[in-house]
C-alpha cells in the first residue's frame, strides 16, 4: 500500500515535466518551467529507485533509502520527504501565479514585443577561428599552472575537486584567486554564446567549456552552460535525437566521476582499482544521476534534528559573512552545509549536496518551507517577467543549483563570484570593442 501511495505521489511531477517537454516544438522554456523540471529531478529520482528496487547508494552517515519489505518505515520516510517537496512547490507556485494574475489584470505591460530583447552591439565578439586559438591558449596556461600548484597536495582529500577546495581554504589562499581564472574562462565562453548567438562560435565556446569541465571535474558547470546554450538557440525538438542526447547525458553523469577519479589516482600513483572494477561498483539507479544527497539531508533533518533553530541567521548573517571576500572579512562562520557535515558526518572527507527545504526547516520549522517557497515564487516571477539580458541567464544558473546547496553558498557562487566574472568579462569585451572602433577596424560578428 505504501509503495502504491508513493507511486501516486510522484506521478504528477513526472506528468507535468513530460507535458512541458512534449508541448513545445522548440526547446524554449521560461524560468518557472525550468523550476518544474528541477523540482521533478530532486523529488522523483530517489523514489523511482526505491519503487523499482534499484540500488540506492548508501552512506554510513545516513539510514538506507533502499526498499526493504520488512521495514515499511523507509518508504513512509520517503513519502514524507516527497510531501515536503510538494509543500514547497505549491508555495512557490501560489506566489508565482498570484503575481502573474495581478500583473495581467491590473498592470499594463509597458514594453512592446520588439522591446523585450536586449541587443548587445558594443561588445567585441571574436570570430570562431580567433576564439579557437584564444581558448586553446588560455586552457593550456590554466592547466599548466594548476598542475604546478596542485602537485604535492594530492593527499589532502579523496577527489581532485576536494583537493582544490582544501588547498584554497587551508594551505594556499592564493589558489582561490587563481581558481577564479577558471570562472573567467567559463564566463567568457558563456557570454560568447549569449551575446554572439552565432552557432559556430557557440559550438567553439561550448567545446571549450567541455574541455575545462573535463579537466576540473565539474559536471554541474558543463550542464548549466548546455542549458544556457539551448535557451539561447532554442533548437527544434526532434524527439528521437533529444531522447538519445538525454540517454548519453545520463551515462556521462553516471560514469564521469569514477572515470575522472581513476585517471587522477593513476597520475598521482595512488594504486587505484581498475577502471572496470570502478564501473562495477556504480549503482544502476536514477538517483545516481542527481538528487540523492539533498534527499538524505532532508530525511536526516526531519528524523533527528541535532541543529538548533537558526531563525533566519543562515539567510542573513551567514550569507553576509560568506559573501564578503575573506581579504576584507576574516569571519569563521561556516555555511549551513559545513555545519551539517560537522554534526552528522564528522568523519567524512567530502561535503554533501544540501537542500533549501532542509535549510528552511532548520531556520523556522515546517512553516519555513512555506515562507521560503513564497519568496522563491516572487523571485521566479521577477525573473520570468524580465527574461532579458545576460543576468537572466545568471538566474537560470541559480535555479539549476537551487535544490542542491545552502543559501549562503548559492549567493556567494552566483551573485558574488559569477556576477563579478560577468561584469569583468563584459567590461573587457566593451573596452576591446572601442579600441578596435577607435582604430577604424571592422568588427565582424561572423566567422
């Protein structure tokens, strides 16, 4: 009975996402529709594995989420977490549609259809050939200096991504400044996709981001840039091709991390297990793609709250302390995700993907889900109403990562680091444009 109830609960999310996908002839989705897709991913994938009897990866710090006929409480726990996702989704949707109704019936849209776009005509967009040469040179330089700085520190953590984090936080603060150059590189290529809107240049820039992501081991950045490229170019939906692409994307997400860790371990002479043995340990479940850690975090917070109520402190105090660069603020206030790890999994070397639902509960109890949902619904409405300019795509990044991080880290990553990178690249492209213009050069936006 409990499994039937769980199946009924997740069906509306799956139906809504399928409807949105098959409704459009082009891959063109607004901010609220993208929110629906990501809500479905985080609310449904773990329950799907549980219902189908697929193996869900287990962590020593959390109770198992695998189906156990002798223990129906596991299924009921999953049902409760899904209900919390519904509670949050309904709160977001209520705020979003109320504001949309008010706007449609009481406020006239002052912008004419042809004015709802932004034309960027004063930024220099390199030709595709120049873009290839520039990206190859920058990528080669970054890899060379990164290897130089990482050598001798590979024993700090179990994965290269965690090594970079530990190196920047505790050993080589200058490494954090160097790492920012990778943000500049990705942001530059993302802006070329957004500003140029030329398919050949976009393909070059996307390829450059793929190479950087393969080197750094950052799947999420690659995923987000692909989403942005799709939203910019709005390709026609060819069902077979798109389904093949999604299957390939799933396989990439599943097999990328063990492959990456195997290559890094081999280069570091850590005597890793064979690549085939690494693949054999992969759990063949949907939750392996994404969503597992936030689901585990919500369940842990609901079942056994060790953390004291924060009453909004993580949204204000922690966020302010985290957002201010460390050179100006020596605050030692940890983010909520770090606090959670120290309390629930102190022996774990890595961190967990956090959850805005868990953060809302820790701050205000269950009513916090409703309050945060309303605020996020207002935010989605504002983004969807604007839907123009470079910073609209920045907020697409926020939506894509919203369900997997705490608020302070989200603000730091996107509204401080990424925003700074965007401003710096935009200024650079504008300066180069006027330098060429002052010399009487012809600036071509075509290959």
